[in-house]
């Protein structure tokens, strides 16, 4: 169930966040955040220079605070970053590189408004897992009314890379980006997890591969073909999170 909140509600900042964003300069904050993620975050961050075309546009769907956005800006010609959570969008927008445009919009398969669900974990609203995915509703979750659009409605050209991390709403984002993907043939990085979608990982992968894509995954710093991926082993790895794969790379066939 969701909490009864005002119609204009947005996720609040904690006292710690207020102090951090007030007294730590935006550029220093992002520099520290990026360094932290390069040390302890997703391994895919380190291979972006190898998979992102340098002379084309990159699109970051679910940009959050902007770690991928900033690293993509170092490689791609330009970056279009999408983050609908008003709280997180303000953080994203504090110190953007000159070649980045940020959009406070949720990408979907339709145009209009939508309910962005902000889950409650440990007594606070999550900064990481807000989504249009109805499966994200949990006890105490908040809801924000946000603008939604399709990626196709923007008519972006020269797109070489798309990263999608939307907590189980990937199918709708892909449906709204189908024309762009088929026309531009970008490399894509997509977070796919069974517990977010209610579909098997095999179904999730097949949905993207049907767009004319070959699938890969990163293990031990090496990009491996999906033929080496073991879904059963991956399910077993989910709970300890050791060797668990939830990001997949897709290259145009």
C-alpha cells in the first residue's frame, strides 16, 4: 500500500542530505561519488570507453544522481539524461557537464502523466529504486505525479548508446524507443532482473534480442557472449550477490 500524501508531494531530503548538499560543492560531491562507484559500483562503468561510440549521442534512462551520465559525457559526443524523481533530478542537475542535457521525464510507451512509485525502505524513501513499475509499491511507498514520454517522441539522431535502468519498467521503455533503436542501431546496456519484472531472465533477454541485438554480459572484466550465461546459476547467485549478473550489453546484429 502507499502512504496518503499531498498531491504535490515530493520525496524529502534527510537532514544529512540537506547538510551535504548545502556545504559540499556540487563538483566535489560528484567527483567523490564517481570515484566511489568506480571502486565499488557496477563493473560496467569501467568498460564504457570500450563500448560507447565517441562520435555519437548517448542516452541515460534512469540517470539517478548522474554517475553514468558524467562518465558517458567523457566518452560520447553528447548525453541526454532522463530522471523523473524530482528530488534526485535536482541533484543530477547541480553540476552537469557542458555536453549533457537533463530531462525531468519518465520514459515509457506513452505520452502524458504517470505515477512514479518511491518505495520505502528502512524508514526512509529510496533514492535508488523509484519506478513506474507497479511492482515497486510496498508498505509506506510514496507516489509522485510525473511527466512521461516515449523516447521516440524526441526524434534523437546519431544515437550510439542507450543505458536503461528503470527497476523493472524496461519493456515499456523499449516499446517507446522501438523506432529509435531500429533506426539508430545503438549499443545498449540494460538492467534486467526477474524480481523486478515477474518475467524470467530468458524472456527479458529475448525481448531485446528480438530488436536485432546480440546479448553479452560482463564477467571478470571480460565481455562474454550470452551463450556462456547460465540463468539457473544466476538465480542461485542472487541471494549472496556473488557473481550475480543484472546488467546486460546488447550490440546490433
